[in-house]
C-alpha cells in the first residue's frame, strides 16, 4: 500500500484535482478561479489560517484556565457547604432514629415522649427477617451490598433516560443516600437544591466510611416511613400484621417494601370516615364509631411489582414468585391498635400547643414547620408541672369519684332529658335506636319534597353543621344528638331525679356522603333523590312510617362522658407556672376536650375581678363604703332586679359595707357598684387581668350589668384564666402570665425558647392587698368557710370567692393561699343543673389544697406598707360617733384604707330617738311614761318606701318615720288628785279634805292638817283620834295618794318582731339551696 505523503511544514495544502465540488457546493469553474489567483492571494490565505490556529489555541488555553478556576470555585463552594456540618457519630444513630422530643416536669424527670405519627421501635439487623431485607434491597437498591454509596450505572441510565425521553432524573438514590436524608437532612430532604445535594453526598460518603452494610440497612429499615403511623419496619409489622418484623414472611415483606415510594398510595389499608366509604369498599375493621379501615387495592399492584423485582434480581425463585403473585393481600392484613392511643395528660396537650405558638411567634415558622420542629427535632421541653401536685390532684378526683355533686335531671314522659321549658337536652338512647340496632327517624321529623329528595328537619334528632367557602355551603355534617342510656340508670327516667355520675354518649355523623347533602332555605337537611335511588337500603320504611338507618351507617362514642364534669387549675402566681391541671373527670385520651381552657359562666366569682378590684383601685369606693342592699326595680316596671341568693327568706340585708358585700356575695350591691364604676372600666380590668373571652360587640355581648356584676357572660371565663386573674390579686396587683414551660433546648444543647416571667401591673398593690384581705375574711367569716384548709383560717390562710350561676348550672370556687392560686369548676357539658351550689366547689377546693399543702410551713400573706387602719362605723362608712357603739349589732370595726381615702366625717347614720316599746314607733304625748324608751337607730341617707323597707332585714333598726298609733286621746284617762302626802314615818298628812262613812251611815269629812296614822286611825287638828273601826271602810291610802294617768287597753297592733341574728352556717346552707328566680 502506498504511503500517504506528508505535507512539509508551512506548505500549502495541495489541491485535489479530482474533486468536482467545492466545500460550498460550487462547481469546478469556481475551483479554477481559485487556482488562477495570484501569489498575493496565497500569502493572504496563509495569514488567516495562522490566525485561526492561534485563536483555537487561545480558546483551549482559556478553557483550561476556566476549568482550573471553576474546579477551584467548586471545591471552595463544596468545602464551604460542608464545613459547618457536624461529624457523624455512629454510636448515636439510634438516637437520631428516635429523635422524638421529650417533655420534662419541673424536676427534670421524663413526663412524656412526643410522637408525631406513631411510635418507632428500634430493632437490630438480626431481628429483621431475611425476606424483609431482600425485598427492600431488590426494590430500593439492588447493588446495595456492592457499591460504595452511589450506584453510578443507575445514575447514568437515569440521565440517559431523562435526555432521550424528556423526563426528570429520578430513582437514582441508594439506600445509603436515603438514610443520609432521613437522618441528617430532615428539613431539606424535599428540596432539590445544590446545597442539599452536596450535603447528601457528604453524609452518604461518611456513612459508608463509618458504618458497614448491615449497620446501614439496619438504620434505614428503622427510620423508613411506612404509613399508618409507623416509623420503621417493626412498627409497620405491628400496625399491618400484628407481629414482629422477625416473623414477616415473603408476602408481608413484599407488601412493606412496596410502600416507601409512595406511602399515601401504596399503604394496604386506608383510614376513612364512614361517610367517605364507597360502594364495593372492602372493610378491614369497622369497630371504631367514627372511622373505618378499608383495604387499598393499589397495594396489590405495587406488591406484584416488588415480587417481580425480587425474582429478576435473584432474591426469590420462580416457584416462590408463582406461589405468591396471586395471593389476595386483603386476607393478610391484620391491623393492631398502635400505642398512639395511649393516655396523655391535659397538661401535655397544653405544653405542645404553647411551644408550637412560641416557635411560630419567635421564628416565623408556619404551623407545619413548627410541628416538624416539635416532633422530630429531639427537643427537650422543660415544663412547669409539679408531678407530685398533679398526682395529688388526680388522686383527689379518683378518691371523691362517688362524692361528686349529682345532676338534677328532668325527664319528659318519653324519658328524654328536658329543660324546664320542655326543650329536649338529651335523648334516651332507646328512643333513637330500636331493638334491632337501627337508628329511628320518626314520621314527623322528615318529609319528601316535590322532587323526591329526602328532607330531614332541623333541631330534631340531628345537629346539622354546614361547612362554607366563599359564603356557599360545600358540605353538611349530619351528626346525631348526644344520648344517655336508660339501661345504665339505677332509677326510672321520669320526673326530676338527682343522679350520680350520669353518663352521656356523643353522637357521630351519619354516613351519608357529603356530595349528596345540602341545606334548604329553612336550614333543613336535603339528601338527593339520586342517592336514595342508588342506595335503596340506606333508609328503609318502618311499620309506623318511620325511617330506619342500619347500624353500619351511624354510631355513638364508645367512651361515656360522666356528668357532672369538673376542672381544676393550680398555679404558682409568683412565677406564673402552671403546676397541676385536670380538664375533665374520668376521661382519657389524646387531644381531648380540655375544660380548663374553655370558658364557662363564672357567676359571683367574677365580682372581685370586674367589680370590687376596679372599685377600690380607682378609689371610688373603700372596703368600708356602705351600699344599701334594698329593692331595685327594672326601669319602668315593678320587676325587682337583681335578686339575691337569699331570696327565699329575707330578701335584702340593708346597709352593708363593700367587705360584707363580698363576704356574703350580695348581688344587689355588686350591681350597684358595677354601675357606679362603669361597664367599660369593668371590661378593661378583666382584660388587664388576662381574660380573653369578654364579648364587647354583637347582639349577645357582655356590656351589661348582668355579665359584669353577676357573671352571666356570653361565653364566660375559663378556669385557667380565672386562676390566673385571682393570682394577680394574690401577687400584689401584678399579673404573671401563666405558662406551661420554662425553656426548650434543641438536640445540640442550644436554648431555642425561654419563657421568662411576663409581668403586668394591673392594680395598685395597696388596692390589691385590701381586696386580698376582703377575700380572706370571706373564707374566715363569710360564705366560703368550708374552703379553709386550717382551723379558723389561720396558719396557711385562704382567700377566695364562690360562684354559682342561675339554676346552679355552674359552681365555682376560686382562691389562693400564700403559696398557690387554684380554681375549681363543676358543671355539665349540657346545661343540666347540679343538685348543689358553690359549696361543693369550695369543699372540693379544700380537699385538693389541704392535700397539696401537706408538709408546708405556716405562712401568711405579705402585708403592704403604707395602708391606713381606722375604726369605722359599718352602717355609715364614717368615723364612729357617740351613738355608733350603742348599736347592739356591734357596727364599729377596724378597716384598712389607701391613704387619702379614709373617712374624715363622723357617723351621721346612727341617731337617737324616743320610741314606744309597745308599737316600736316614735313615742307621742299620749304614750304612757313606762312605755317610752330611748334607743339608737339608723336613719338611711336615702329613705325606703314602707313596702321596700318591709323586705329588708335591718328594718327593725330603722328610725321610725311615724309616731305611735296605739296611744292617742281616746285611750287616755287623766290622773286623780292626791288628798294625802307621805310624812316619811309611815304616816300621811291630809292636804285635801276627803269623806269617810261611819258604821251608822253618817259621813265625816276629814279636815286639812289631819294625820293618818300607820294603824289607819285619824288624828284631827284638835288632837281628837278617830279609830278605824268606827269607819265603814278604813282610808284607802292608794286612792288618797292619787293615781297616775291611765289608758284603756288599745287594739293589738305593731309586730314588735325581734331582729333576727345572723347565723353564718344557716346562711351558707341557704346559699346552696336553689334560687327560684
């Protein structure tokens, strides 16, 4: 073969004489022109070629330089990204897998481990079945045991596939890469950024370097999310098959291995609300009253894909594949209840909520981000709860379970629970569900409209809840009314019965799909005709034209809610730390209704907060200010309002100080003071005290005396906020916002949240102390005596206030000691009255706080300097006068004042008056001297009408307005003149002549200056003696001495009623009796 000639350096490229076409496609003639060009042209062409070569070389050099620079930049960038990443500690892999946050009590002891989506159980590689490991390796990373962290063949194939088919690069992650993401890149694993890719690569290489393959696959299978509340294969094995991961066979392993790529789609079972279950659904478990476990058909397809991959990758034989591919997975699902149904406390729920809010507020997290931080970041949450106090509180509830107040239940003739005006509150279960277990809708509760739709009338046996978007109804819930079961009662459901531990059950939603329900203009539920036609057996006709619903389409809560309910909150008011809480009695579960944080009408327990604190703090009133508890009438009418709790006996108590008004919870005086203080002022103080549930606008609001002075609020106040507000009084007028945690530390030891005390001055400390002292004497001397935890309310004194709402629907006691403040509430979830009033709450408070303070040293409330103490008259509120001390009730007492508010004027309410003791009216000139008496009376600044005064207890002390009506001119007999006068020695001197008769019938006139001797003989002026035996009748000394004025017996009049003495214990019992308002 001829050797190809070599072109000399620098010579021109020889032309091809046989080429018939130029590079540009032109013919030979063009080439000929080129060849005929002069030598100058050739020289020029050579220069252009050199320039091209030089430019090409420069370009290559530039690329090299840029490449080296780029490599440096990339290196620097990668180094910067990974420089602050913490090193991997292989010994803490399991800690990372179990990176659940923990809640610690105030002593640093574990209270609860938080779980986001169920529990994770860490197991060893040896405790995983071989089939399980093979299944995951076959599906997720078939070369796992061969590669060093990355599957480059798979990566290149995915890139080629992306280029040729225009799809996103996917399916390239190895098990090690997935583990790296799951362990170290939880927050960013869904992001597709360069930084995240670099970090993932770094952690992948580190894992491969520090762990062997068994350790990596073990960690991976412990951390993988497999749906149904299961993190890791052990939790999933229990969740789906009720067995351990070591016991899983090929079929079960393949099911689990198919889930990770899309847990929502490939989980073998779905948890659906009953209303969302469609025709043909395969039910796995229907035991729950609200949710049903349904088989997911898509899991079967994914399962077959897993089996195929296991066969192709040599993990199973053809025989195993053939034997397994046609198995119905429905038969293999045996779900178990996971431990996320374990009991959690009300306190833990409150901690979670408060920490979430704090994370969102401080770091501007979304709720989802805050949730992720809380449940997956291994936070340590140091809380305020005192576990010993919590146990004492819960033990008290348990111990007194059968001693709780009873529910005063009113039944109608059908056995349903009704209100006094005959509205149904609770249905008897047996009236809603027949013996066949079918839900009964009576003939009068439904109709069919003209289009054949079923119309269920509102306000009957169902609660209808409309969900609206942009003002339009998008779905309607048809929830059965709550019920009680007559079979659980010890008495027949008839009349009015006081029942202990009355149990109610919550109705669930009837399983009619949301898409076929709506509301008509009247608010009735309309179910479409098409649904009725497609589901003819859903509603069937009964013998009395009632509709019947099969039991699989409805339900009630399995757990009964015992009534009455109760809540107790205990707070350290010095720090604001919540120390113990119970949000309901005899209730367990997670995220359950917490009565401690839900408002209830506070009744009279609102008075110190909305009435008396602002009254003292604004200096409009003092503790000695006197208010007249007397009838008040609604404007323009004869109806008295408000009524007092002692309406059943003496309706009003008359002149009472502010202190006495608190001690005895006098409604009239609270309303009068609130009106004088001003409603807006009352509202402002409540809000300053941390109350967030005041309704200031709208048709039903709290801008009225009934709400502010008597506690009849639209929403009410929660036990938590009540305890917090009273804590401000105990804490010298400083509100310490209640908190459930002190600090939160992340898994690196950094404090990310710190709850320093949040203090707000809400009242002057002197005003707060005076109110505190008035609440103390309420327990020492007033209605709340039973709340004292030491004899005589000494040692560790208690200050507090009772509260009862209308008809005894709610009963409260809120109080404090020098250590804690606590609120106790009793009531019902439905508005049924209690058989007792606030006394039961005060007694329970006593039981709880006596136990809480066991072993505590005696301690008094800290006094405040600068107060003025004076003796005052409690009927005038002024300095005592000479008459004040003469009041037999003992109305002079020592009181404390803010400087400048103490009285300076003398008592002008006590006055003296002359009265007739027979009529108890002012004496007149006809009253006999022996019936006239000087007494001290009260003269009201504002007189009462006789009708009103007759209803007031202290009327007997009122200075009479009229004179005696028993003694007058017609009853008066003038006195007889005296004829003799005593001489002092037993003899009498005659000053007027008088006549005596002799035995013979003759008469004798005794002259002046005669003397009647002791033996009744008469010595005449001339010395003659007349013996008494000579007279027909001896001298009548009494008559001769003369008579006083006399009176005819007057007709009986006046009551002369003795003033009733105050019997505190009897009054306390009366306070607990129902008020007939």
